[in-house]
C-alpha cells in the first residue's frame, strides 16, 4: 500500500466511524454494533501507526468522546476523565507491558488489578461532608452533564457515606482479609516493605496525617459505572416494542438514555445499577486494589469479580475465563480492564494521548468484525442444495479464526448487495455457522466485482432448479460427484450407519483414488486397496475394513436415516420404521399413507414418496442387498406404552447407557425423545456435567431426573 492509498482508505474510515459514532454517542441511536466500530477504529489506528504522516487532528483515534447534548447543566470535572486504550489479544497486551517496562523496569513488579469492563455509562460522584453533592456524566472528559437528581435514584449509589467509625471498622476487617489472601508470610520474607504497605488498615493507622482522626475528608471524589442488567434491558425493550417505539440497541445506550432523562421519575422507573471503581481522594491508598477496599468501606458497591493478578499470565487467564463465562453474569461485559496496581507507578507512567499508560482495556474478541470478502464459491450439499459461501480474509471472532461464512442463498446475496472485494461485517453467535451481516458499501473502491449465481451445478455442470416456495437452488443430478461425496459423509456418520473410524477424510481419499463411487462400494473394499493409500498401515487398514463389515447389519430406523432422503431426520426415520416394519413396505407406500403418520407432514411425505420412486434409489437399494447389508425388520408395535405421552431430553454424559440408546428406549416405550426443550417437555434426564438444557429446565420448571430414575421408569 502506498502512502496515498493509505490516506484515502484512512479518510473513508474516518468518515464512516464518525457517522457511526454520531448516531451512537450523540443521538443515542446506534446504527451498527459497537464492535464493528471498534474493528474499523483498530484498522485506522494500525494504518496511522504504519503511516504516521496521514494522521489528522480530527481523526477518531485522537478523540475520547463527543460533546454533551445541551440538556443538562454542564459540569467541569475536577480532573479530566480519561478513557482507556484497547488491546485485543495477547500480542497487544505484551506490547503494552514492553512499553511500560521501557519507561520503568519495575512497572509491573507489584502486579495488576483486573476488573470486568461493564457495558455501562461512566460517572463521577462528588461527596461533600459525606453527602452526595454532584453526580455527573463523563461528556468529553473535561465537561460532563450534571445528572445528580437522576443518579440519586440509583440505589447502588450511596446518598450518604459511612461514618468514620463504620469506615474504619470495615477497613480493619478488609485489611486483614487482604493481607491473608496475599500470603503475607511469603511476601514478607521477599519484600517486607511492600507487603506492609499493602495493608491499608495498618498503613492508615501508621500515618496520623491521613488517619482520619477528625473524620473522613471533607470532599470525596469517586468514579464508577451506571448500568442495566440484561433482564432489565430485555424488560424495557419489551415495553418499548409494546408501545410501538424503537428498541434500544444495547444496555449501555439504555443506561445512558435513562440517566439523561430530564424527569428523574423516568430514570427511577428503570432499575439502574452501579459499581464504583476509582477513588480520586487521597486516603493513603498505595494500590488500586486498596482503592476498591476503601470504596467498599465507604459504602459503594464494587464488583466482587474483580481480582488482583500477580503476573501477566494471570491477567490473560482472568480475561479468558470471563470471555467464556460472561453469559453467567446478569449484566453485559465486553472485556476486562487491566490496571497496574501500584498507584505511584501509575502516576509516574503518566498519560499518552487521552489515556493513562498504566491502564488498558483488554477486550474480548468481538462477536462481529469487519474483513474483506475475497471470493464467493458455491458448495453442493447432500440433497443437491447449492450454498454460496464467502471466502474471507481470515479474521478472529469470539476466539476463533473465521475464513468462510455462509451467504445462505441467492436472495441473501441480492439482499446484502455484496460484491467480491467488498469490506463486510461478519458475525458469529455461539456455535452457529458465521454469516455476513452487512456490506460496508461506503468503503468501495470501484474495483469490486459483481457475483453471478451459477446457472449450472459447479460440481457436475448439470442443470439446477429452484423449486417454488424455496430460496435454495438445487442440483438435480443424482450422480453429481459433490452430492455423492456429501451423501457418503452422511452415510458413515454417527447418527446414520455409525461406521467409526471412517470419516470425511477417509471418504475423500477413497473417492479421489477411485476406489468408491457410491456408498455400497465401501463393502467391496479389501485391505490391499487401502494399503496403497497414504496414512494407512497394515493395522489401520484392517481396522477400517473391520469397521465397515461389522456394520453390515443395521436397524431399520438407522438404515432409513442413512439413505439421506430430504427432510427425513432420525425422528421421522423412527416413525417410518415403526409404522411399516420393513424397507420394502416403506418403499411401496403411497404418499397418502405416509402423510397419515402423525408427525409426518405433506412436504416430507411427498419427498419420501418421490425418493423411493426414483430409478436411482431403486438401484441403490438393490446394491445394498447385493453388498450383503442386512436391514433388521422392526415389529410394528412398540415394546410397551409405558412412556406414552411423555417427552424426554437428555443432557450431560450418562453412566450405563449411551444417549442414542437411551433415546431409543424412550421411543420403544412409546415416548418422544426431543432435541430442544420447552415448557411442554415432561422430563430432563441429567447426567454428568449437564449442559445449558439443565439450566433452561430449571428456568422453565421442567422436572429434572437422574439416569437411575429414568431407567426405573422403563424397567
Ligand atoms: Zn451437481
């Protein structure tokens, strides 16, 4: 990239970031996820680092926050309210450590204090003679808004501080707890001066000037955060929706909107919460950790999850732990704040730009990020469905590197208006396949290429159709190599024929070597065939052949599922097996007959009927027979009706039975084995380390039973 190109890119980024910032910060109505803004800011920051000449005074990297709206009285902060620089990964964090150590080699000797970075609103509170005098928002860091009346409605903010006596009593207990938790015996022998100074109760009583003999300081300045719980956020948004009004994008904006209500009654109706995290007044505190203890002793709510970390590894561990467990919290967090614990050191390190050198926000990987879309390819699924897939410049989201994202179908490509070469917003929630959320058309250069959905199957060049009412295009060629390959993956998978040891990798090898053309060829394989393949040795070849041959006998339901009929999952396969008993009878059934089975709808019945009528399918079934695959007939009636009308969900690992077999037991006894929980679910059977279904069951009030209790029910 030349300097000129960098300057052009930077200017486009600035315009876009500023637009987003204006909507989010000044108008309180964001038009995009904040992580997207962060992602663009990071790109701009890196670009400006690389080309320092292109930095302009109006760059978003040179600013802390916007000017306050003219709604409230302005309030000049006694000291500037700084913001923190962000770090996004371990490398960034280590760079920060290197920088501060270059300024003072002992910078991190007394460790770090780590806090959760809550998605809330920063505030400053000034107490005069123990009573709340002023509460203000940050504003631009120098001047905020006086929102005292509104902050007074927040119960977590004390209107009156603890008395000197109460304070000292609290500090005495906390001081002791602190020194105990830090293993004083150990630290004493190593650094006696430091460990003594870390006991605030002790140091307070030793310094008469600060000993508060005449009471607490006249003026006490505290900073903290106001925020909303996730629950309150959802409740408020539900109300907004009901009233036909716009919903809030995130809890921070709702908290900000609530604090900026001109009528304090409205603020009070929203259950805001608050944590204090910084004490500006001198109480003799020497570490940031002590500040928190003092704040708590004064009567402020402090976050109990904050933690002292001795080493940078512990800092990383703290952040990684909370990235994984953030769902457990009742409020949203988007990272952690890492603070050099030694206050004198913090002061010495000073300020860089608009942020203290001694503090960084160690953010979580965003759930959405921007990246470049390099190409669009079309993959062909087992049933012939064509799925356009975005090939991306690799980007980290939620701790995973993403290089592909689904574009779902042609309609979605049109809706997004995406072109090859675009900068896109890619998102990923939980274990769901990542997809493209938005195209940042403002960043186009004019070199982007239009994508044309293929008119033929990319794998076999066969015709593709788009059935009425469906968004997807399908390859209708039964012999399409891509479809066949996907079908083979399905055939050997756990839920289908369950041929362990034979997965997609081995299937690929076998197909590429021309050893199998369809799944029935698997049964013809000989040990010698495999020996010529890479990664196969005598023993492994024998095992693979053994696995294939030992799964030649199969229950009817498994076999039906393994056929890969569109819309036929394991539940439907079980229904079919129960109803018809043999594969011949299923194959001969009329659509009406199929449709008459409970739980099988029109579309599925039609698909099943059509599938068995196809010459391809008839030939395939014939081949299975020839290969010696034996499908066990299933007696029409179930073993019992003990569980009739009851539904079960299994979570966690079971001791004496596999989950598949347990689910089979449920079905054999006339019950339903479900995969997702609802209020109507009869029982959740919880094994070891149950998953989210367990928590959900508790929430929904669904009865939870043990494996033993379940087995007694079917005995
Ligand atoms: Zn095809």
